C-alpha cells in the first residue's frame, strides 16, 4: 500500500495494483479498477515513484532466501538409501 494525502489533509492508503489511471489536472485524480476516484495532493511523478519503490521493496524481500536447514542433508556421506529387494513386497 502507498500512502497519499487527500485535499483536506487526511491520509489514504491505496493498493497500487488497483490503480487504473492517474490524471493530473490542477489536482491529481486517481481512478481505481472498481471505479472509485480519489483526489490527492501528490503529483503523478511522486505517485509513480512511490509505486516503483514499493515494487522494488517487495522484489528485494522476495529475493532474500536463506538456505533452509531442513532442505539439506546434514551427513551426505552417512546417508544410505533403503535397499529394496525383489523378495520384499
């Protein structure tokens, strides 16, 4: 979510994935996918910068993967798979 400021000063948090269009007349109008429209103080360039920063932060966090201990075999040398004999059924 990105934080924007309405004309009367209150904060509004908008999901940038739901933004359909941003129109900058003297005021900045944001139209969402569901048809809701909001007028905010920020300019279009600022809103786009906030959207890009949010996406970059999400991608950075998604790329941080530490190796999981339970996915590695601790003792590969001692690991012997179970032998299946043809007589066992």
